[in-house]
C-alpha cells in the first residue's frame, strides 16, 4: 500500500511581551496541505494493469495512470488492495473513494457507481490452447465445452447470458484463469484482450495458447471501455478526475505510460 503523507502545519500566535510571533509554513507544506485525500482501490491481481511485484509493491498500467492523475489533480493518494467481488460494494460503503482497476463501464455497473471518461478501451476475446480442436465459438458449438471466466467480471456476465448451456468454472483471479486454461482444467476461457496479451505474447506459459474468434465489443456487457468508478454523488471528484485525465492525455504523459506496457495505442 502506498501512502503520500502530509505533515500537519502548525500556525499560531505566541504572545510574549506584546510581540506576536507567527510560525510560517514552508511552500512545500502549503502545497501538500492543498491536496485532497483520495483512497484508491485496486485488485492487485490483474497484470499488466495492476499487480504486486517481487517486493510486494503495486505496479502496472492502472497504478501509473493513478499516480499521474493524483499528481495533476492535486490528490493525496492512498492505494488499497481489495478483492474484486467486494470492490464496488465497499466503494459504495465509503471504504475508499475511487476504483482505478481496469473496470469496464457496463450498464449494470452504471446503476451502482459513476464513471469518469474512459482511460483505455479493450475488447474481450476467447482463448484456447493451440492444440484445441475448437474453431467455432458460437453457443451451440461450445455447449459441451468447459468455459473459464473470472468471478464478478463483465466476461462472466456475458457468458452466463449468451452461453447458458456451457459448463463454467469461475476463477478468483486472472492468473488462476490462465493457469486453468494452460493445464487443461477448462477448454476455453473468455478474458479482456489487453489483460491477457502480455501472458500470450511474452511468457513461456502463455505460448500454449491463442486467441480464437473475433473481438467481442458488446456495450451492454463490456461498456465503452475502462473508467474510474466513484460513488454516484461524488460529483466534484468526478469533474476533477476528468480534467486530470484530459490533461495527461494532452501533455503526453498518457502516451508515455501506454508505451511502457503496450506497443500500440490502447485509447
């Protein structure tokens, strides 16, 4: 967990012999005091967007974007790692102020939380092992196959509604989902394409597998990209984050972060 601390600034007047003595704050202390506290929830198990490195430190695209927004938006930010199933309920319960964790802006989620403008866009896609005989990804063709999805995701909702006949295994995290495909626990998985891109393209384990079928971009389930989730009544923070997001896109900061993780634009 990362926390940017703010020192308490003491201002007062001490009267001695009729002479007032004032303790002045430094410019840096004043700047720190002007920042608005913001607690940010992330899952911490969704590489390359958010994950814990070997030193147990949060890394990833979401984390870099969040830090840039906190700097430009003048927020004092604290990251909180949260289980995905609990991440929206605990935002609504005021246990943190924002979710910056690759959350797709589905219609169902918009009923519970407010979203900023999108900060990246990614389709979903089916993935199979390279030795798989699966070529047709229609509901009828896959009805006797085992499908893997991650719990409480847009992909799970999509599969439950459009592939109701398939036997499904619900995994707790994306790394567990990928392992389930690689070791044959499931025949096919449905995942965010950008999230799994690095695993397929750059890891030995992921070399077993490949994308199958077209990109899936159904707005009903996947929304119009990933956004930052806030409580419905948090209008001021929503405005400030949208302004900060616009700023980092205009000054090149966003493009630098994008290039660090992907060899193509994800806007």
